[in-house]
C-alpha cells in the first residue's frame, strides 16, 4: 500500500519552477531520502506534501486519499508529522513534561488539564516507550534547556513521534549537529517502527546512506534520479551534478 503519491506536482514562484512536474509514490514503511543541491526544491516539496504551500498544479494523495487542497491541520489529523529545523520545545520544562504535553493533544483526557499524574498512566506508558526509543528516558527529569542541541533535536523529533504519525517528514535533521549527535539521529530513525513511513531531506552522506532504502535526486525542481542507494551512487548524472559538488 502506498503512504504517499504525488502526481505531476508543480509549484512556481513568479518565474521560478521550484517544483516542476514531480511524480513519485512511497510505500508504507519505506525510508526515502531526497537529496539535491541548494535551491533544488526539496523544502518546497515538503511544504506541498504537508500543506504549508498550495500546489500550482498536480495532485497529492496520502494513504489513498486526495489531499491536494486539504489544509495542514487536516493532513496532521490524517497522520502527517513534520519536524521543523527550529527547536520548538518548552525549554523550562522537563523532558517528561514536554513529552506528556505532546501526547496530550491526542489522548482522551485532554480536556482535564489538572488531573493528578497517576491518571496519566495510559499516556505514561506511551511516553516511556517513546523516550526510551529516543534514548532520553534516563534524562526524563532534566530540563530541556540543559540538554545538548543534539538531544533537543532528538527530543523535538520525538514529540512529532509521540503523535504516532503515519508519515514523518524530516527536513535536514542533521543540520547543526556534531558527528556524534548526527549518529544519534541516524540510530533513532533506524529504530522507528515500520508502520511509520519516513521521508528525509538531508546533505549528510552518513545519514543519507545510513538510512535510505531509496533515494530521489532533485535538480532544478525535477527528479533526475530515483532508485536504490547503490544505483544513485553509480549514476553518472548524479555524480556530475550533485555528488561531484561535494568532492
Ligand atoms: N517562498 C518563496 N518565495 C519565492 N521563491 C521561493 C520561495 N521558497 C522557495 N523559493 C525558491 O524556490 C527554489 C527552491 O527552494 P527550496 O525548496 O527552498 O530548495 P531546497 O530546499 O532544495 O534548498 C529556490 O530557487 C528558491 O529561491
Ligand atoms: Mg531546504
């Protein structure tokens, strides 16, 4: 079953075709990485998938449903989550409280803000599970502001995960991270359950080749290659336009 399908998707900004007639499908559970030079249209493509920007033309299907004109909150409700580059945590609250708040939006007790903690047992299990998967359980009582930048990034992605998304969109998760922090993010992505489909935009080759089952290369808004990592690495056009730039 397909989690996502885009068909003939385009987005223009004045005279610029930021995304130009792009078509692809993503199977449920797939780990797709999108690469391409700066300005290739990667973030714009995410904005279209997530509904931050309307498409100029083309269609977008999420789990078989046409969501082309659906607002972002509708897509979130259907199970899309996106972790932004901006850290969006409550810095003066603990790791545990941040996780509880993130889960709060989807649990049946959400209108009873002042319930004692033990009433949250149902969510606490979920929180524990999520924080353990993120390797942040040991730090559950730490204030978020005292975490490293890498841990904050992991935490932030963790909060989008707490909402149990079906599709996770990560735009440059390695940005600003040390190599060690980046490898933490790679592990975290690898530990995600296969019920979550993951699409990642990133430049870090350890991350790209560490998690990708498939890579799409964008160039001037168009797909110039789409295939398994080995295929992409061997593709002469990709080497010339993209990987060549890295060398
Ligand atoms: N809001 C916008 N208004 C005008 N042009 C934009 C806007 N967003 C992106 N662009 C242009 O669209 C192209 C693709 O940008 P972007 O999607 O950010 O690329 P990438 O994420 O691959 O670096 C670039 O030429 C960029 O200048
Ligand atoms: Mg971008």
